[in-house]
C-alpha cells in the first residue's frame, strides 16, 4: 500500500516567513512615520512664514476693535465733526515678538498718538519717533494676536541656537510706504528700540527631534515693504 505524503511548510519556514514579514512591516512603518514627521515639520515652517507674512495684511487692512483709545490729536477730523466709527488715534502697524522660548509669535497693533497729518520728520525714523507710537493699554488686547509654532517646533536666530529674541516693527509711513524693522537684541523690546534696525535676520526652524533632516531657514529682509520681505530659504548650513 502506498502511503500518502502531505506537503506544507515546516515550523522553521513559517517562523522565518513571519520574521522577515515583520521586519519588512517595521521598515515600511518607519518610512511612513518619517514621511509624516517630515511633512509636519515643513507644515510648521510654512505656517511660521505665513503668520509673519499675514502681518502685512493687517497693516494694509487695519483691524480696530477699540475706537475709544485717547490720543492727543484726531487725524483728519475737527471737533464736533467726528464720524461714527472713527477713532481718536491711528493704527499704523504691528509689533511682533517671538516668545515662549521660540515657540510662540505674538502680534499687537501699533498706535500713533500724534496727528500723522501735521507731524513731520527729517526722515522715516525721525517721523516715526515723533508720532508717539505705543502698543496701548492691556484693555486694547482685542486686537492682539498670536500663533504657536506647530508640531512642537521652535525658532531661533541662525548661528546662535540660544538666541530666540526677535522683535519686529511693521509700519506704514504716513504719505509713504510700509517699512520693516527687526532686531534680535534682547533689550530691543520696545517700538523705539527696534525702529532703525536695518539688517537681514535669518531664523532657523528647529524640529526639536521631529526629523533629522537639515533645518529650514526663513529670512526677514530689511526695509521690506510687503509680505515678500518674509522669504523661505530652505536648507541652510547657517542653521
């Protein structure tokens, strides 16, 4: 009588198959996770850039939720002829700071407390310093704005990871154009101290362990007059 023999996989073969399949699966999952983190990092970089660029829109299209802030003069109005919805001061820009150890961008409106029609200066900086620029009182916080750098990333000044000081003044010069001033000096935390700063500033976006690829850099161009002053540089050895 012939004996029937059944064919199949041995335990060793099955074990090897499962082991190899597991390694392949781990490799695929690792690659997917890396791609996801890379996409998240680039999203953080682009969001950081978009937020800074959006400040120029707020300068061009002023948002004023508090029309009762007291100023010394009224732009373009005379006593007894005030129009509903007008204000005793003029919002001419935004003051932007990098805070929370490089993790948060905060923006506040800049008020001119002097009459921008009658005030004059020898140059743009002199004019701005004579306009009595202020950030206003805490009661005006309705127009404040902030954005957290997404996915746990943070920003620092290129070449110095320990320097996370950034202050920007974006203002529309009366009868002129928009100007950008920025400083990385920790003591330049007021409008008057930032105005006059005239050098490009490079910012590195630190993924904080999210990815191991080269850090991306964003540059703030000096004297920028529009959103193009905030430029994406990409991979940079300066970081």
